[in-house]
C-alpha cells in the first residue's frame, strides 16, 4: 500500500515541479517584458524630447521666415515706389526734352526769318 501511495505522490510531485517551472518561466518572461517596457519608455521619452526640440526649432524658423517675408514685402513696396518715381522723372525729362526741341525749332525758324 505504501508503494501505491508513493506512486500516487510521484505524479503530484511532478505536477508541483512542473507548476514551479512554469511559474519561473512566467516570472522570467514578465521580468524580460518589464525590461523591454522600460527600454521602450526610455526611447519614447527620448523621442518626445527630440520632437519637442525640433518643434521649438520649427517655430523659431517660422518666426524668422515671417519676419523675412515682412521685410521683403516692405522692400518690394519701397522699390515699387522708387520705380514709380523713376518712371515719373523719365516722363518729366521726355516732356522737358520735347518742349526744349520745340523751342529750339522755333528759335531756328526765327533765325531764318531774320
């Protein structure tokens, strides 16, 4: 009878050993998973910091571009006004030249008549 109880205990002991082994494997897998999660979390924090830095740089660049755009608009406006002034001056010069040529012709006619 003792042999029967020993045979009955052997499968129970094997089951206990098997459960213990499964528990250890599960524990190891959980520890590996935790380490992997810590690495991932660290990577996420690093990426967040990097993206935050890049976002700051992009905002700074956008502000600079807006300032440059405003400066270019002002320069264009100034140059357009200057060009209009030059065109007006040229019109005045051509008018003056035309009037001068007309007076010169009149003077030549008067000289011939005298």
